C-alpha cells in the first residue's frame, strides 16, 4: 500500500489478489499480461498503451477503496486530466502493481 498524488489529491493504492479479481471482472483480461507488456518498453516504445496505465491505476485505487471508486468509465470521465509524461506518477503506479504481484520486481 502506498499513497500517490493524482490531480493534486492524495489517494491510496493497493495491489493484492483482490486487484486480480477487480481487473478481470472489469476488463475481461488478466492484469499480469498487461503488466508484463511494460517490461520491454525501453527497446520498443511503440508497445506503450496509456489505457493500460489507467486500467491498472483504477484497479489499484478500487482495491484500496472498493466502495468509493466508481466504475471505470465513470472514473475516467471524472478525471480532470492525466499527464502520461509524469514519469514519477507512472513509476509509482506500476511500482505498486509490480511490488504487489512480482517478488523482488522493483
């Protein structure tokens, strides 16, 4: 569990087995495969998919606060903005996910 700042608001995120269920239920695919797609980005940046970042972020937010985070579509529509060039934030999002699912990953 960690806190990250999204649009100047501190929010808790958690990657746990519940996250696997939440992600699969919402997106009809496994989060592990999507996370592994980020491993080769340095050599092939064309594979970067910003939607996966948002999906992972939503799932770890929903895990931390299951009753206060709305469905994905509503949550995205309420995002004021999201800067995909904020490497610190992206690193925190993916860091939480990798630390939650892969031993010694980060």
